[in-house]
C-alpha cells in the first residue's frame, strides 16, 4: 500500500464516489443529491485531473492518445487558474442550486450566472483541446459562433441569432447543455463500464481472450490474424476505446501475424479494423449502446437485439478476409504443438466468464439500469479473480486501486468531451441548424432514399474524423440521423447507420486514428495501412445500407424474413470478402474480383430477386475458376 502514488489514491476516491452515486447509496441514508450537482462534481474531477496531469503543450500524434494521460508534474500557474475557475463554478452550483433552478424558471442568467458559466465553459474547451487536439474544439466553436452570428449567415444557415448570455444559459442550465444527456451517460454509466474493463484487464482477462482465440483458430491458415479478430472483438466491446483496445491486444497479435508471413501493413490493418468493430459488438458496444438507448428512449435490450446481426456480419467479412488472404499469400498454419490447447486455457480462465455472464444477466434478464448492472458485475470480478492459479491475477486492494486509476484516466477524457458536446447540442437546438441540415439533405436527395443514404454516409464519415466514438455518435445523431428518419428509415436503423459510417473514419485515411496506434507496433506506413484497413473494413460501408433498406437484419420482422435476410447477407459477406481479397478457390483476375464483389452486394440486398442474380454470377465465376484450374493442371 505504501508504494501507491498519490494519483492512485485520488483516482480511487473519484471511482468510489461514482460507484456510490450510481449504486444509489445516498438514498439508503435518506440523502438526496440532485443529478446536476453530481454531474458538476463529476466533470470537475475530470477537468482537475486533466489540468494536473497533462501539460498545455503536450503533443497529440493521434486524438485517441488522450486516453493515456501524462504522469504528474509541477502544475503551472495558469493551470491553477483553470482549476480554480472549475472549482468556483462547481461550488456555485452546489451552494446556490436554488438559484440554478430559478434560472430555469426565468429563462436567463444574471451577471453571477454568466461569470460562473464561463468559469466552466473555458476550462472545458481547454480540457478537450489538451486531450483530443484541435478538431473537436473547432467544431464546437464553429456551431457556437454560428449561433451567435446566425443573422449574418447566408441561405440555409440564416436565423435570428442569439447573444452570448442566451447561449450560456442554454449551456449551463438547459436540459441539452453541459449537464445534458451525454455527460449524464458519462458520469453515471461510462465510468462504471470503464472500471469494469480495467478490473477485467487487471485480472488478466485480456491475455486469456487472446489465448482462447489462438487455441480456437491458431491451427488454421492465418490463425493469429483470426485470433486477433476474435480477441479484439471480445475485448473491444467492453474496453470502450478502439485505440486503447488496439494498443492492448495489438502488442500480442500484430507481431504474431508478422511472424507467420502477413505483411506488416495487413497485420496492422486487421488489428485496427477488429478493434474498431468492438464499438458495434453487443453486449456493451463500447458504451454507445447506452447513449443510443437514452437518446431513442428505448431499452438497452432493444438496442443490443437490433445491433447483433449487423455486428456479426461485420466481423464475418473481416474473418473471411484474413482467411482468404492467408491462402492467397501462402501463409502456413502454426503447428498445434506450438499453440495453447483450448481446454487447459479455458479451465485456467473460466472464471472470467462469471462477471461477463453477470453483466448479461443484470442488463438483459433483470433489466437493471446499465450503470448499476456494470457495478454489480464489476463486484463479481474481485472474488472470481482469486479462482486464478496465477497470484499475479488476484485483485488485491493495491491492484484494485491501480485498476481504478486506469479506468478513471480513460474516463476523464470522455467526461470532458461529453460535457463540451453538450454545449454544441445546446447551440444546435437554439439555431435550428440540425433540423435545417436534415431538411436540406432530404431536399438535395429529392426524396430518394438511396441518394440520401449516400449523402448521410459521406457526411458521417467526414464528421467522424478526429472525434472519439461517443461524441461522433452524438454529433451524427443530432445532424444526420433525422434526415433518414424523415425518409422512413426506422429510428434505430438510422442511428446505427451513422454509427457505422462514423466509426469507419477511425481507420479511413487521412485521420485513421486507430491506424496510427497499430503502425507504431507493426512498423508499416500510414497510407498503405489505412487503405488496407478500408478494404478489410468495407463492411462498415455496406452493411448499414443493408439494414437501412431491410430492417429484418435488425430482427424487426417475422421469423421467415429474418432467417432469409440473415442467410443471404451472410453469403453476401463471404462473397464481398472474396472479391476484395481477390481469392476464391484460386486467384481472381480483375474482372472476376469485380463480379464477385457485385454478387456479394446483390446477396446482401433485400428480397430474393437480387440474391438470385448474384447466385448466377457466382456460379459463372466459380465455374470459370474450376475450368481454369483443370486446364492449368493438364497443361
């Protein structure tokens, strides 16, 4: 205990405070803490840690590197000013909460209210600049300035405009401001899931996932690449961070892929695409599921059910792609003698399934609120860790505190981002730009759903660049999803559509922030790795069209249509992977590749007519392959 740093103690106290609030312990004592006060304390803790640990001139090689908060150092005088401003604003909310309620009744801030609002807004902007770079602050400030000077803007963006004090009222008091839905999810749900993931990692679950995946797939061609897909998918779902997941599992999987013959760029791309896919894989979906459930006012179980088949199709394309690439490159299989055996590995770490099963039970069967379900599940990790024969995996108190430190360090970035995004949402609500933009997209598409999907997809890819998963989703749900909903796409399909396209920006050049993490391990170049990742992650561009046009893939139909849509889409996924990799039962020439890719897209399309056409194309291509192989063997 004496070796624990002051930072570990501080972060542990912050973690315990949030667990106490999420567990509703104050109500047991007859105490009531308004949610706005709790969120004010929560975001203040995040900002103080940021200003204490990260210097103003810290480099940002990639936005997601913000998860790795720098070590403690001497705090400069200007950071003490930012900390004091943050504390002053929080103290004002706590001490004069009745005045905050009065602001809501009168719809305006007085002079002290404006001052204390600025005391929180300014540190928030500086906090996200230090942890994510310039992209997000510039985006938010653009919408803020656009709202203030709206009467000077042309055409679609024109409006009456609002003064700074009205905008500060919306940010400080309004339901969609700093203390709105995004920060509420961060302070009551995301932090608990990040603690859950950190405890699992501290108990050794990350390595166990990799060993299980290797024992299941390592014996086949391209086994380590398949293991990377499986382990990154499983751990990425609960880690809440594509780049954090890539850094955690990539240090094991990327060298293994290179050792058996995969090119460095391909190995890095596999890890980047698989780690990103964890954000769309139930049950946790990197916390996006919880934000979506709150946004759409539906249950978490409904989000998970709808997201399951598309996520499996995404990973099916990636999995088949690495398999076909192994055959194409002649990558040999690893002898079974060099691989971990499944049952010994499973028995060694079966106890990791206890908290995961508990999480599914509490979330879906018992229907507990997400934060409370994660808290109870996290509590199961500690006693179950002592079932491990490896004492290094036992979660003793010091190791628990170190895991809490890791979880809180990751969370501070999310808290600062979600609080800042609330300012943007409040500005959009005042200006009405979000509604206008949706109407503009519908008009530009001429009411054509296919064109609207293309426009929204391209815009989502662009907006998602440089943003973390949760702010990217919130921004796109505000700006883009309403256009699809207006054209008749189901609400959850529209939201999942923008999630897929927004997440594709994580591995699409030029930003491709997860690729920046994986190339640091593989030694490959950015552009070659990024374009390889786009080919591997083509599912993020195709599958959203499939479920937007055919809700049966979201399990929103009768059983017959669901089965038919799932089977044809799965066949289409295999064919798409074949066309992209240029291999089926043999190497495909350029014409055959295009034909195979087209056949896959036709299979993924709704109905039976287009898949039937795709089947005809596949028969012709495979027939030509057979004939070519026979002629070559006889020649």
